[in-house]
C-alpha cells in the first residue's frame, strides 16, 4: 500500500466537531488534506487550533492542510479542489464526507433545508467524484436511521426506518451510495459509519464541540450547566423503562471516533475491489443520563443542578450499538470510557467558555 504521506484526501465539513478531530488524526498520519466547509456550523478559527496541535510545525501543517471555504452544493467549488489537487500532483484518492446539518429538531421544522443540504449536497458531491474517478468514500451516517422500536443492542441488520427528516436524509444518502456501488463497472468503495453519541474533546482542550446553530444535545448543554453558563439541566423524562428512569445512550469519545475514520479510510484504500459497508460506531455500552451526570460531577468535582421535565417528543428509551462488525472489520476497540469523555469535555469547556470566539 502507498504510504499515507503520499495520499490526498478530501474532507467535507472538516472544521466541524467530528471533522476537526478526525483531521488532526489524519494530519498526524501524514495525509494531505483538502478541507471544504461553508462554516454554517463551525468556525474558521479551527484552522489555527489544528496548527497549534500539529506536532511538526507550521510549515509542514500548511503543506498538508488546505482549507477552502465553500458549499458542497456548489459543484464548481468541489471541481476546483480536484483541479488544484491534480495541478499540484496530489490527486485526491478518497473522501470523508462529514458536511451536513444534524439537528433532529431543526429538521422537523425545516425539512426542505435538510433535504437540500444533506441529500442535494451529497448528490452534487458524488457527481464531481464520478467525473474525477474518485470512488472511495466514508460517509457520516447516524444511528437515527434505525426504526424507533428495535431493541438494543442495535445491529447493522436492524430495520432502517428513520422517524424524522434528519434520519431520512441520512438513510437516503446511504441508499444513493449503495446504488452507485451496485454499478460494478465503477468499483465504488463505500463505508457508511452510523455514529451513536459522540461526546468529549481532544485531551488538550484546544479543539472541541462548538456549534454555531442551535443544538439541544445533552453533553454540550450539561457542560454549560457545569460551567455556570446555563442554570439547570432539564432531563427529558424520568419515567423511561430503564433502571433509573432516565434514557440510555451509547456515548463514544470523539478521539475514538476519529480513529475509526482513519481505519475506515485505510481499509477502503487497501481494497482493490468494490465494497459497501454500514458499520455501527459506538462502544456497545449503554449509559443513563443520571449515570453520565454523576460521572461528570465526580470526575470533575463539580455540581450539575438538574430538574426532570416531560419527555422530548420522538425520543426513545434505550439506544446502544452492537459493535462487533466494526470491531472485526476495522480491528478497532474504543480506548476511552465515560470518565475520559467527561474529563476531556469539561477541560474543553473550562478552557473555552465561549467556544472558538
Ligand atoms: P458539525 O455541524 O460540527 O460539522 C458539520 C460541518 O459541515 C460543519 O463544519 C458545517 O459548517 C459543515 N457544513 C454543513 N453544510 C455544509 C455545506 N453545504 N457545505 C460545506 N460545509 C457544510 O457536525 P458533526 O457533529 O461534526 O457531524 C458531522 C457529520 O456527522 C454530520 O453529517 C452529522 O449529521 C453526522 N452525525 C453527527 C452526530 C453527532 O452526534 N455529532 C451523530 C450522527 C451523525
Ligand atoms: N436530553 C436531556 N436534556 C437535554 C438534552 C438531551 O435529557 O437538554 C436527553 C435526550 O432526551 C436523550 C439523551 O439526553 O434521551 C441524549 O440526547 P441527545 O440529543 O444528546 O442525543 P440523541 O437523542 O440523538 O441520542
């Protein structure tokens, strides 16, 4: 296999939460990155933060990391990136496709925006990939593609039947990629990574999660309550059929998730023939909201005031992954546990109370 230092990769949405942490890992491995982002939910300041963390200095960083502001729906932006890569003799060989919107709540209020960006953007992207014979892609899918009644652990064979527009857009992009793969003459190599609940931050506290758009995910909110930025955590329901009445999720450390992307990419780049895989990415362990909250308090010696409120519409009691497929195919195991996630998430929050501002 070619040395990764000779490989060029296109990263869409690479300044976002998962993208930025993955870029750092890829840079450390020597990949040459073309990162495209519209900054609809991230900050260009991530660039300097990644540079700060890059062990080999600014000159090498600037060689390896190319940031392009642009929208994936604009095919000229993506085409120009390919043309540049060819002119620089660094032809792009694969894509990690993070770009998209991710709020279930917002997708219910504005479904057409989600179809436009998540599906329209992906179609525009793959058209350019076809044109430039780049047919290796790792796609950010989600556990929300599963139906809401399957019992956990959720395996990749569980029924795909999302119950909100966000999940529908993810399932649709998976289907588009499956359809491309079925055209055997073209040899598409595809991995859809179905993430469960990524949380935490890089252990340095230099990069972390800082969404610009409104989000109502648990972990960033919990961190804001811990720092005094928000008064109280509202726990959505204490009458779920779980051991302590609060909902159970499968939290995974963001750096473990970044590792999974590197492994998925390496796996595809090593394969000669076409491939299509859907892989769950979680730890396989369920943690209740109260367990997460208590761990956060203990690990970080802080207090998180909370109240119980009604269940959030559309939520489910329990969701955690069956992870054997990803573990065996990628030869991967998570390194970090819930305590690590809470420690690193708090470190990021403490050092950056206003995010990247
Ligand atoms: P994020 O919002 O932090 O990152 C997404 C990035 O894509 C942002 O930097 C945003 O500016 C960019 N982007 C959005 N639309 C764009 C467009 N049209 N053109 C160019 N750039 C665009 O989100 P994240 O948490 O890093 O998630 C990355 C991907 O993983 C998303 O596709 C999301 O749906 C998926 N995902 C996330 C989670 C999660 O809990 N974080 C779970 C499952 C799946
Ligand atoms: N949750 C909560 N309070 C909040 C945000 C979320 O109790 O302020 C709950 C939510 O109902 C769910 C769990 O925390 O049971 C994880 O929610 P998140 O939105 O982070 O992830 P997802 O629901 O997509 O798994």
